[in-house]
C-alpha cells in the first residue's frame, strides 16, 4: 500500500504553561501542506518489520517513529502483523515540519486499512498520541487548533487557497532544549490566535498571514534568530503576506497570494539555501 504523508506548518504557536509531566500546554493553529513523504507499507518479509528510508542517518529499528506507530497500532487494536515500511523522504528532518510524525500517522492509516480494523480518524489519532505530540494532527490533517500537548484538536475553517514557500536553513534545533529555554511568564509577544481563527472563518488570507507568530522565535540563540529573521525578511520582500517559523524550527515559511511572487521567493532563497519548497495547503 502506497500513501503520502503531508508535512505541517504552524500558523501560530503559543505556549501557555509548563506542566507537571514535563510537557507544556500549547495553543497552535496547524496547517497540513502538500510537501509530503511517500510511504510503502507491506506485510513484513521477515519475522520483524523493518522501516527503511532513503536517508541513511534515520533510525531503522524500533526507534523509527513509523515502526513505533505500527507497534502502537498492534497493541491498541489487537490486530495486524509486522509490517515493512519504506519511506521516500521529501520533508526535511528535524525541521519543525512534523516529518517523522507524518510518517507515523501514515502508518496508522495504512494499518487501519490493511487490517480492516475500521477505526475512526479520532481513534487513530488517540493511538498516535503515544508516538508523538504532533501525530494526532497528522492523522486528521487540514486546518486545526491544537491544544494541550498538541493532541486536543478542533477542526478550523480551511486556510484559503494560497502558495506556501518553506525554507529550512542548514541547522537543527533540539525541541526539548528549546522548550527548556522558554520562561512562560516572560513571553512578551504572542500570536493573535483568536484573530487567526476569525480570519480563517472570514476566508481572509491576508488577515491570517499578518497575525501569525511563533513564541519560540523569541528564545532562539542570537545568530539563529538573525538567520530566521533574514529569511522572513526575504519572503516579505518577495511579496509574502506574512512569514513565521514553524514548530521548533528552523523552517520558516511565507504565505503568498501570487504564484509568481512565490516562485520568485523560491529562486531568491535557493541562491543561499538547498531546502526550499513551494507547496500549498493540504485539505
Ligand atoms: O511528544 P514529542 O515526543 O514530540 O515531544 C518531544 C519533546 O518536546 C518532549 O519530550 C518535551 O520535552 C517537549 N514537548 C513539550 N510540550 C509539548 C510537546 C513537546 O514540552 N506540548
């Protein structure tokens, strides 16, 4: 069975409080995008399932999120044998785009079909919670408000059709370390989450774009922050209606109403960066 696994971007990311369990309560407007990995899921050849990808440095055994998802499905549904998963990666890894979570979600969807278990998307999302905080959203896709650890999802009005340019600078940021740098009481700038939701309801792309923000941008190391701001400025300069960092970074994206402007932004960013993608909202 072949499936595609869509990346996500954060139109907003706000951190409300640190919890007793070490996680943080978040409030994020999440959007699935057409930048996607391709997965092939088949019954395992050997006694144990394998996850392989075309990126040699990704874990292949039970540390691979796709294999963790297969194990979580078997345990929760009490159904399904071992599976081999082959992943063609297009979503950059450790990028704030939920690449690993997207693959895990695709495996849950594949196993649900292969076994005929007939679980609802909400049921699959619940299983996904054990694999990672972004997996439930990746199961449901579209546009949603994610709260709690990221697992409490409310579908939102779709992002109006637009062109999305994503640029990942060549460094990675550790998500737990970045959470560790946040002092919730000292957050000065926050996204206008309610305003973004109202703009989505009104079908107002520019209204969404101008209210986007990610509180992690305030706690980046100085030189990282400078680079993120340069990419945002280049996107805006090329005509983006708004630009923001996604997740725990370092990917930065811009929303465009004009395809020509988005293509120009890609060409300009490709002079400096290898990982630049032009994509669209995925429903
Ligand atoms: O759930 P996931 O494995 O993706 O989370 C990775 C790490 O990010 C967690 O171990 C935690 O340190 C941090 N995290 C958090 N609050 C969240 C989600 C993740 O502190 N809501």
